[in-house]
């Protein structure tokens, strides 16, 4: 079958031929006719199979007649990431260059003013991330009452990133009579539940089993016993063995590890760049364009940043970290081997990745060869399982045996005065007695407590001038100045007594 058999107009067929495609992929062959019929479609296909063109081509055909009104887009495409939104926008530019359709790209990190101007003119195709779309809607810059075609792309990634509540809110703002296209690389139970909620009598299209990997991608797992430093050394050794790599994507689980790996590769003379969600949108776009143009050969990135990238020239994918979510493995290695090309995917796994690697292999249902790397110690599943069991065991405290020298439990309640031992009596006898009054410490604390102040204002007390320098105010204590000091009366008290 050729594209001309799908019912597309001659101008659209000419644009597709100029891009370089002559035969539709299985997902395109099955989905495009039903989209042109106006049916809801639920498409499930692995990455790199042409899902984007399976809805952009029929949308250009269907929107060729009609005109959009101000702030009322005729169609809406929701994507989870900015990079995927850019990718879809480029598809519309390539396939729709002979049509007069207008489009707008609503993503974070760009100017609100430019996006508002496009919406005021009216757009046929609106490509947006959920957050920015809701932001503009709450500002009153966009209305969705005239949107008759909705596309939800990468629905499984929407679920992973927590966008489903935003998507549900956006869907509630659309007219109930609409056409909905739902695409996902995997079909988890949660995704099936969402499709039943959003779609009406959909046509289910599945060209591959869920969470399957492309057959033209050669996969390899390398087990090494070590940490991050050993993994970086192993990665460099693998790349040396692969020869001159023209274009490769390296995946890390955390954004800070992306920066560390990028700095390490750059320090060893490799042409590398980083791409993750904390970067400004201008930097992300510039880095991605340099990678597409071949100015940067190695792209270190996170799952969010690389989701939906369509760069046919990528020959290698390196999983520097085993993905925590096993379905992310399918999306990662799907960045290579696109458009019928061959690709290679290497996964570096330490003994700490035993559980994550096991989940990946059980999800993809594929026997991936495990090889050892020269100069690095490997590990086995039995060693990882035993190590995991030892780490879970915790030391228990003895309950039945009590040591003879163990102290007795202290009784609860107020502490009572205990008798002193002979040794303590001897020490106290040799200690000089402090020069304090015979009043007990407990009584001193009681007498030192101040009465609570009343809320009524107190009259200010006038200071009484002293008649003689050094004269002290009378007190209730005995007149004998030496009564509290014994035989060691301070000199200033004797002076005051003589003056008096």
C-alpha cells in the first residue's frame, strides 16, 4: 500500500513524497482511514513506528476546508513535553507546507505575548502542553468551545508525569460532540480506563504487543560490580569498542547525574551536551538543534527531556542508569532504529540495579544478552538476591538473657533521697563546707519564686537617695554583718559598719 491509497489529497501526497516517505507504516496504514471517517481511535504502537504522522496527515486533510475564529482553535493536540510539542509542530510544517493551515505552539518557557497574538488571529491547529494551556485559559486568552478534534499523544507518559488531572479538566471544557484520537506506546490498565472515559466507540488499533521493543534494535546488558565512577569508565570503554559514534543518546535517571555525566565526557574529549527539565527553554531548544545538526555527538538527558524525540540519525542509545519504570526502557531504546534503520542499545547495570533490571526484562518479554566487560568484575542474580536478603536483616536485641551487672530498672514516680555510701561520706568529709545559710536548697527555690504580676499598672517607685556613700537599705536579716559570712567578713561590710 502507498500513501495515495489512503485517500489523501495530491498536495499532501506531494509534501509526503518530498519528505522522503513512500510507504506508510502499519500504524499509519490502519489509523489514517478511520481518522478520515471521523471515528475515535485508540492507537497502541511502540515508539519509532510513525504515530505522529498517523494523526497529523489526516488532520491536515480534514482541516483543509474551513477557517478558524479568534481565540477558538479548531483542533487541539496535547503532549506531555515541550520537545514532543516541537516535534509535532515540525511535522505540520513539513507535511502542510502546501496548505494554508495556521498553528500555534503553547509551551512553557516562551513569551505569553507572542502566543496571545497567534490566538487572536485564530489557529486551525493548537499544539500545547497541559499546564500552559490551562494558564492561558484562566487568563481568558483562549476558548475551546469550537474545538472539534482532540489528540492526546503519549498518554502513558501523561500518566507517569501526573498530567491526567489537567487533561481531564481540559477535556471537560471541550464540546461533547467531538472526535478524539488517543495514542500510547503501552496499554496499562490505567490507560485503558482513561481511554474508556475520553473516547466514544473507538476503533482500537494495535500494531505490536504492549511494551515491546523494535526488532531492528540490538540490545545488550553489561553487568559491572562498582559505582558511578566505574560505570563512567565502562561507558567510555564501550564507546571506544563501538568506534566512531556519530550520534548517541545517553539516559540518566536523575537530572544532577545528567550534568555529572556530561562534564565527565567533555573532560575526556567527547563532544557532549546535557538536556533536562531544569534548563531554560531557549537552552533546551539550542542544544537539541545542535544535536540534530551534528554539532554535538553525545546527548546526555533525562527521560522527560528525551520523550518524543524523532531524530532518525541516532545510532546508539546508552542506558547509563537502568530505568526505574520498566516502560521507560521501551521509550529509551526507541530513540534509535527509527524509520527502518538499525540501532544499538547498551544498558549498564550494577548489583544495585538488580530489581529494576528484573522488572525491565519481565516487562519487555525479550531475551536480552548479558555480556561481561574486560577489566570489570561482573555479578550474578544469585549474588544480588543474597545481598538483598542480608541487607534486609536487622540485628535483634536479646530478651531472655540478662547480664548480672545490668542495672536495675529505676522506679517510676518522684525520686527519693537515697543514703550515701561510705565512700561518698569520706569524700564529703574532706570537702570544705560551702558558706551558705542552713536553709535547704528546695526552700531557697521556693522563696526565690516571684509572684505573678497583675495586669493593673503599678505606681512608679521613687529612688531614695542614700545619706552616706556605701549605705545599704535596711533588711530583715540580723544586724550582725558577720552572721552570714562567718569569720571571713568582707572588708566593705566592716567599712559600712564603721560609717554607720
